[in-house]
């Protein structure tokens, strides 16, 4: 079973460079981070965006995390301990727009595997996402997506647990202390949608999602009490509902680093 959405995770050690596109990608250890920044500022760009995969949990219908114990783990509090394989950087065409692409993939215990796909567009254009939504993109815009492949829902897991949702928490940290969809900092927005492709059917993300919350406020056991201990960290939470026997869930956000904000000389940098 395959789910697809937005996520960044830790990478195995490697170094890749795509000089033609002016995009440099360092893959270092198990960083769990990608830094997106203006080449003119190199690593000191004050409006750089740090994107970090924070967690993935499976929850039941009462929003209680399931699959936490024994050999049937269905989530992870961090991706730093996952072993990823990393693709080469290559030029591709996404919806008739040229982009540089790389991906990485890892198993999540026995529940399934995660594949993260990233694109930096080389040119302005119009794209149609997997959920059949149309967006203008500009040279330098950064798009990412996640696939959860062959996901085995708790049906049941230990203690008679049944999965109903998968929550993915991602930190998108820019120069703004309180990030929002409209502005991560420096006027850089992230373009989100509530539409998900489940196999060949477009469905809605559950009401209220995606949303931005403090990790401290995340309810880990579904009892209505804030259990998180995230030091005030703000996370974008993406929730994916179990949709029959769907083999593919697909969700595609865009970080608007192109156009007047950044331009083609942007970089996507996995880092420590």
C-alpha cells in the first residue's frame, strides 16, 4: 500500500552536485533536514528555509497513536535513525515544466516504506498536481512530496488497535518566529492544499488539516491533554485518512522560493 505526501527525512552519507541548474545538494549522515536558500547569500541567507521531518504517527479513530509497542511499530518520533537510499540528481519534466529532481527512501520498521521526492523548477510555468489542482510556478520554486509505500495499517495491531489516520509533522523554519502558510519569513509562502489523491480518486484531508501547531500542544494519546515536548517548535501537520484499500496517497505542496523572492539560483541542501 502506497501513500504520498510532503515530508523530509534523514539521508545516508553522499555528495551530489548539479552545476547546470546551479543547485548544490549535500547529503550528510542522517541529518533529517533540507536547507533551501538563495545562492547569492550561500548558507548565510537570512531568509533561508530549514525543512525538517519531525515525526510520523498512525492514529485510531479517537486520535490515539497506535502501533507504538512491540514488533508492530507504525511510526517514528524521528527519522534520524532510518537508513535511506538516495537517488542521483537528474533533470526531469514535471507537468511540462523542467525541474531538477532527487529522491530518497527508507523502511519504517515493518509498517511500510517512505519515499521523499523533491523538485526545484528551472523555469516559470503552470503545473497540475496529482490531485488535479493547477498552480503557477516560478524558476527556483521548491516542491516536495512523500510516498508511503505498501503501508500496513493496524488492523489490528497489539492491544486490538485499528489505524484510521497517519499524521506527518514537518518543521518549516524560516526567519519568522511564528511561521504560517502565508509567510515562513522573508515573504516566502508555502502553498498547501486539502486535496489528496488516493489511488485514482481525489479526496479531502480531514477537516482542519493541514494546520500549524506547537509541538508542545500535540496530543500523543488522544485524551485531549497536550503531551508534546517540542520546546515551542512549530510544526505543519498533515493528516491522511485510511481510504479503503487505496495503494497510493499523494499530496504536493510548494515553497514559493522562486520569482522575485529567490529565483533560479536557489539551492536545496540536506544538512546537519
